[in-house]
C-alpha cells in the first residue's frame, strides 16, 4: 500500500513539474511575442517621428543671386531660404514677381530677375515667368479666374488698372492720367494716341480692351 502511495505521489509531483514547465515556457513565449510587437511599434514610431526636414530635394537657382547653381536642401525650405543659401540677392534684383514664401520642390527652377527684366515684362515686350524655353517655378501664380476680357475705362481707370493693359507700364499709365488731367476726358478711344509713347501699333493692341 505504501508503495502505491509513493508511486502516486511521485506521479503527482511529476505532473506538477511538467505543468509548471509548460506554463513557464508559455509565459516566456508570450513575453517574446510582446517584445517583438513592441520593437515593431517602436520602429514604426521612429519612422513616423522622422521630420519632413530629413527629406532632401534638389533645386536650381539662377539670375540675380551671388552664387547661382544647383543646391540640395531640406524639403521644408522656402524660396527665400534658397536665395539666402545662394549668397543673397545682387544689386538690381527684383522679387516683385517671385513668391518668396513658396515651399521648394524637387527639380524646381528659381529665377531671380533684374528690375530691367521686370520692367520689360510690365511693358509686355518680353516673357518673364511663363516662357516657352524655361518656366520659372518660383513665380507668383496668376489668378486664372480673372476675366481677361475686362474693359478698362481710360477716363476713370487707376494707374494699376491701366497697367493691366498690354504694353502699358507704370510710366505710360502715368502719362495717360496726366494727359486727361491736363486736357480733360478722352472723347473717343482714338484720343489715347495723343498720349506720349502710344502709337498706332500699341493702340491696335489695346483698343479692344478700352472704352471711354
């Protein structure tokens, strides 16, 4: 009888040991699995925490800057930052057509114009921003919703409104205003040809866009 009890006791102890070992291994496996998931989550968090500034883009800056060329910069850079990186603006540079706050993009072309180039643009004699050969990605985007067929009253238009006419820059707009101040209102649109600098050729360009 004692032998049976001892055998049963031994079997019980063995079962307890086996159950303990299996339970312990199961716990360790779960801990390993949890650790793996934690490591994966940490890796994902590290990727998510990478700032956009870690990404690089390449831009090409030309024109009126001290050191024109190709630069690799952070993707958070603005046009103004690239200008600074290129040594700043040269004397005579004009950024009135440039969006200095625009965020740079890869393969972006930035062209800084001189005041003479901008003046020629306003006169309508040359293209500046949107040219067939090379487009300036840094230019201020024009509002395409504006009515391009808007008629300008040359008797009441402001200098800015007159400058929206093709070939009419700041100087000619002031000449128009001075003429009507000194000679009274224009009677017909043909009278604008009496203004200094406005000949038959320019009149043909603007006559469909003006009225009295």
